[in-house]
């Protein structure tokens, strides 16, 4: 039996990200998420909310939205203007939320897991792509200067 038949197929999936300086790690997450759901909604973090990472996005929000919208694995793009995932669920009614594995086991996500269990939403952690992140790209760019 192929691995595809074993995987649980969800109807509506949701994931979020800043997606600044779009790279292969972003693409990997979106591709893997789409493999597990029929319809993938992607929340792109607003410039104002990026401040939670104590950073400023290099690529403006509207441009990041356009880039993500153009990816073939993405069915719908929305703005993420707060970190309230339950509020997002009330709005979009997804069956599964996809998250980078770097968040797995954190207090924040253990709490989200408990909240989502009550509304029958699964959280699937997608393996983080080693060796690439927007932070790593920023560091490389700064070394060039």
C-alpha cells in the first residue's frame, strides 16, 4: 500500500506564516500541507503582526500575499492580523491546522492542541526544512554588506 493511501485526507487545511523572502522551506510546507487536504487556506501575517517576531518584514504584506497566492498548492490566501487561531477557525472552519515542527511541544502549541481538540480539529506538524529560514537569509545578506 502506498504512503498516500495511509495518510489521513482532510477537507480544509489552514496554515499561517510571514512568508518573507519566500524560500524552499516555505514551498515544502505548503506542498506537504496540500498533500493532506483538498482545500488549503494560507494566512499571511500582516506587517504590523510581524512585530511579534521583533522584526520588520523585508517584503511588504501585499507582495507576500501575491507571492503565496501564486503557488499552485494554495487555494485561498487571507491576512493573518492576530495570533488567535480559534478565531481563525470560527471564520474559516478548517479541519486541520498545519504548523512547522519547530513549534511542536511548545507551551503555546500544547494550549492550541487542547483548544482545537474540543472542536475536532487536528494539528499536524510538518518537518522544518533544515538549513533555510528567513532568519538565515537575513544573516547571509547582512554578511554581504
